[in-house]
C-alpha cells in the first residue's frame, strides 16, 4: 500500500473518531495505518484542535530549520578558524583554501567558496601560462651579476640581449624569484644639538613651538601653532588656521618678537614647517639659535607638550567651534585666562604672568648675570619660591 502523508486536519479527525468510541484496530484498518501510528498521533496531538496542531507542526519545522542553520554556521566557523593564519588575497591562495576546506569538512565546492567569499570561476581557473624556465634563469643570472639593480634596470638589460617581453612580466618574475633589493637605510644625521643647553631663569630665554590639531563643527580640520615660554610657562601665542606653513611661522615669530623681545633659543620638533627653508633662513638672519629635538622624543619638548595637553583637556574637548573666527576668539580668551587667571601647579600655583613679574623683580636688567654666571642657572625650578601663599600674595 502506498504510504501517504496525513495533514493535521486528517489526524485530528481520526483522533476524534477514536474519542467517539471507535476501536483502534478498526480505525487502523480504515485509514491504512498501523495501530502504533495511531498511538503516536494520540500522544502528540491528543487534545489539540486543528489550528493548534498546525502551529505545533510549524514550530517543529522552524526548529529543524534553525538547527540546520546552526550546524552549517558551526561547520563554517570551524573551517574559518583553520584558515586564520592564511592570507586569502590572491586567487591561488583562495584555490588552496577551497581545496583545504573540501578535504577537511567534506563539503562541496560551492559551499567552500561561499565560506571564504571566493568566486567559483577563479577557483576553477587553471593557468595556461608557460613556466618561462630559460627566462627566469637569465633574469637570475643578471640579478646576480648586478646585485643592486631593480627590475626596471634588469628589464633594460634583457631588452639589450634581445628578450622582448612586457615590463610587468619582468616585474612579476622578479618578484616570484625573490630578487627584491633591500633598501639601504640612510645614516641618521643629527639636526642641531640633542641636549638642551642651560638657560637663564628669566623670561624670553627659551621658547617652545608645537602644533595641535582639531576640527570645526562642519568637520573641517584646522591646526593651532602654540608658542610657550619654557621658564615662565606663559602662552605667548596660540594661532589657529586651516593651514600654517613655514612662512606663516616666521611671520608669527617676527610679530611676537616685535611685541615681546628676542628669545635666547627656540625649541621645536622636526616637523616639515619648522625645518623649512623659510625658517632656516630666518634663523640665520635673526641670529636666533633653534634647537631641534630628537625624532620620536616628545619628552625633549615637554613644556609645550604639557601645554598642548592642558589646551586639549580644558578648551578643545570642551568647545564646539562653529567657524575659524569663533575658534580664534575662544583661543584668545583661553590663552589670556591661562596666563593671568589659571594657577599653575609647577609655579607654586601662581599664574604665569605673576611668576614672570616676580622673576623680573629678582633679576633687574642692570643686575642680570652674564657669561659664566648665567650658565649656573639651568631652569626656573632652581630659583623659584615654591611657597604657594607667598607667590599668590605677590601675584
């Protein structure tokens, strides 16, 4: 007898006939099923209506589908974990990965390609390119003879010998044979002195320069040129603009010197703006010593780096700049407050302006030491009064 699939309505109808008093054997003979099947139906669908039975069947189907999906996902993850150490970039690497997954997980090519997101056409592709054995030997011989030649020069030598091939083919063979020339690093040359010489504990003895970056509310980025007096910790200038070149740095320093006086030394990193020809020429004309810190050593310019951190924390991270005019206004106000209102912990909690005034009182212009006596004073920590109450009272 041909086996048929009973629907939920038919199963519920058979069970209702059994509940009405029909015998199990008669029902089994009538509907062409075994008595065991009737008992299984009763255990599974007993007491249910047709709608409830349909919902139960749908839940079972959904549960089975989810189990299959989970099993497939776990199988795919197992294959991907085995390929974590491999770079699947080139078509050859993807072909090897597909073959590895087929052997490891016993899956089809289609599924292996789907796991690693590979195109089946590239996986099935078989190269018809020749081995180029003679050409490789000739290229290796030339590379051994000309050890510092790259593939471009070797390509010219091959053409001289009558080998007319494309330059890109020469590059491919050159790379596949591992003939890449190691680049020789240039000798590190020091730009200026690395150790900062001692300075007199007075204003305008040493200035530090650095840049800090931020962006406007519109997303346009800008930078700020910060100039700090290392001795008094004063913010001499905070110049924001979308572009600040070496000529702009020279112009700002010239204006600052006209207002404040000539510094004894300027310290900065090796940024392109600060090592430009405009800055170098200006240093020679103004007879100002410019000290460059070692690359990757921001601690050698610690005063302005600390100032950048304070500006970032107290101004840039707290203010939404709507335009460049708004940024200039806010930075000018903050720099003025930094110099005259904000207590500085390294100055005994005096303001930079008050500390500078105190230093000028300690060393009047007529009594300032020169020569060997000036070399004895390295930094303001050697002469400042750390009594906070006295400094605040004088400020």
